[in-house]
C-alpha cells in the first residue's frame, strides 16, 4: 500500500524558476540525503524547501508512524505564486515596473517498497 505524505508551502518569496533549480537537485532522493544536500546548497530557495521537507517528515512520523529513513521524495514541484507589482521611479518622470515573484512548493513522500 502506497501512503502519500503531502506538504505544501505557499507564497515563498523566490521565483518559481529559481526554486526549480533547487527542486531538481532533490527530486527522487531519500529524505535524509535530500536534507543533507539542502543544508549546503547556497540558493535562497533551499531553506524554505528544507523546512517543507522537515514538515512532511514530521507528518509521516507523527500521523502515520513511519520512519524517516524509509521515506523518499516521490513528487516535488515548484509552481508560480502571485506576483507583486512594485514600481521604481525612473528618469524624466517615468516609472519602471518591478515584478516581485513568489512560488508555491509541494512535496509528496512515499515509503520504499518492501518496508
């Protein structure tokens, strides 16, 4: 029986394009290995992603009685969140737009087969 453990982090102040660079590093890996990898990744998206993985592991341990060493990342995605539109004043009375992008991170964990 495959039990899916889900966790979602919304409105992360990193663009989805930059978050996908970090998400691609950990896709398909064991949870413990992925957390060690994220601890030494210098990208801005690695800290919220590590928090999300820790939350999913806590859900698995507390709600389903699973062991963290038996879990792997089955599916992980970084989708676009809302974009805040700010402005910066430019020369000759003009306005230059600034797009502050955000992202939604989702992860699904599963146990290894035969555990």
